[in-house]
C-alpha cells in the first residue's frame, strides 16, 4: 500500500488500465490512464497543484491571498481542493453550462462560485476571463491562476504525467492520445514522451470535430473541457500559450454523439466510468488503432470520471432533450410534422436572403432560421449559433430594410425554444415554434399547430 502524508501528495500516480473489451478485433495494446482517480476526480488536480506551488515560489500568491480562476470546472475543482488544504480563499468564475456536479464539488471545498452567463467573445468585458481578471484587479492579494497561459500547467505534465506513462509501460508506449483544451496535458506529456523516446512516440490531439485547433468551424460542442470554441462575433482568436502545437503529430476530430456513445459503451463493457472528453480521446484512439499492429502500445489519457456527468451524458432525459437518443425518424417521437429547416446567414442582406430562398423554392410561410456565419460546410448548426426565425413572407415585407439580417434580426420572430423530441419543456414555455435536435444539432422545426394531439 502507498501512504501519503497529505492529500496533495496523492495527486498523480494514476493507474494505467488495459482495455480488453472495447478493443475487440484491434491489434495494438491499448491502455487508459485513469485521471479520474486523482483526489479531485480529474487530471486538472496536477495543473492546479503545479500552478499554485509556482505562484507561492515566485511570490505572486502570499499567505492570506485569494486564488482566482476562470474555468469550465475541473481546474476550479483542483484549485479549490489544493487551496482548501493550504488555507487560501478561492473564487471560481464559471458558466451555468458546466455540469452542476462540478459546481457542487467546488463549493464543497469551501470555494466561492461566480456564475457568468454571458455568451460573448473572449475579449468582451463580460466574458468569463475578463470578469475573473477584473476581480483580481480589484481584490488585494488575489492571484489569477490563468491556466491557458501559465507555463506551470504544461510543466506539471512534463514532470509527472509523462514520466509515469513511460515508467508504467516500461518504455513501450508508441502512441499517446489526449484531448486538447488549454493544451497543458498534451503539450507537457507529449513533450516528455517525445524527448525520452527520441521522437519515437507519436502524439495525437483528440478533439471535438468542431474545434478550431484541428481545423473545425469553431462552433459550440456538448463535451465539456476539450477543444477550442470561437465565438461567432470574435474579431481575434488567441490560442493558449499552454498549447505547444509542435508536439502534436495529428488531430482527430470526434463528433459529440460518437464521444457519448464511446463512454457509455466503455462503462457497460469495461466497467470504467469516464467523462465526455474521455469519450473523445477513446474514440480517437480506437480509430488510430485500426491502422496499427500488435507491436504498438497506445496510451489514452482519460481526463476525468463519469461520475461528474451522471446528469448529462449518462442521463436519458438529457440525452433526449439534446437529441442524442438515436431515433429512426424525429417525427415519430415529436408526434408532429417535422419540417426540414432552411437557413439564412446572419451576415446576408434582406434582399440576398430573400432571393436565395426564392430560388430554392421556399414557400411564403416556410420557417427560416437565421444562423451565425461560420466558415465550413456543416449543414446543421449548434443551437447557440441560431439567432431566431422568420418566414419568406416576413423577409419580403422587410425588403426596404438596409443592413444585414443580424442588425434587423430583432424585427423577426427571434423566439425559439430548443426542445426535446418529446416536446416536454416546450409546452411550459408556450412558444409557437421549436427546433428539433439530432445529435445536438438543429435539423428541423416543428410548429405547435402541427402537434399531433
Ligand atoms: C474534462 C476535461 N477534459 C479535457 C481537458 C483538456 O485538458 P487540457 O486543458 O490540459 O488541454 C479539460 C480542460 O479543461 C477538461 O476540463
């Protein structure tokens, strides 16, 4: 048995576990590094400890100080637990979109949560990061961990995660697969493994298919933590300094549905309960394994435990609401006529949009959704990219309006309820129109008057 003199010593040294069920038919050995077994339940405990210790060393955090961070959750958990042990106050800025379990855990360590709901570009004064920075500027003794640009984040993985993988595979690892959020995990671990193997280990960045790192359109995704989202109105797109892109040999893009399916399958066949970003990493590894042979050893880093997501990826209601329950035909579950949806782009002018829709044969009363402009050819947008709705008739009536659809958008319907295929929440909201989501993407619309009751 291992004995630790404090909880901080128990961070890291997570197990490597061989997969034997989900790997059926694949030749390489595949091991997962189960970061969910850290004391806070995720890989971020390592970065949190490293950043906080470094801040103590360089004097930016002093006794009586306040630890502050903007985070999608796990770094907040790590910082809250380390700070609780060391006696610092902690204030975490996060959004209501993250799993409730993470917020509850942060509070359990005695940390304060400031919820920021604004959906705005990163450099906007109301963004998560701006609000955290503002708080630090106004609070004496406050220190912003700043995981996106803090060198102590990747350094944690160079010093611990990488050496652990090398030692635990007896130097046999040939492929390393990890998700990319701040980039700390993959940059530090990947750099160590490449150095120690003299370039022998290949490093794969597993990503949501929409993530901008690997060339996706930057739109939102459902899996927390991994990937790089770009707000549709962002004028600058800064990538984190924690990310060393030169370490990554290739990116593998995974759709939300595939990631969710992967962790559900992992739990049911291997008995390993892992989070959503683990699903991205695992799905990518299984794809990579198809082209490898029995001499290869893949290590897949699973960033956190599935226990944090029992109300989301492992919850039937959540899956239904967001369209992740596979159905053969949305109209059979909605119980109404589901119309295929037509889109116009917010940056189109009114005449441009009207002309395009007319040439596509759209009828006067057809519902048209206005979506943010994004490069790329994804046919169905994430709901956060849908601004509102209108009809061809309404557009025609507004033909004298100058400016693009974004500036006049408020003149149109602009009311929309994202609802589940069973239309439960919709009734309560009282809206006339709802979108239908399939695998989390808007694929159709349904009108209340068409409900089959
Ligand atoms: C659940 C989860 N998975 C993966 C990542 C990505 O790790 P990193 O920031 O080290 O790239 C994060 C980061 O926030 C995360 O919260």
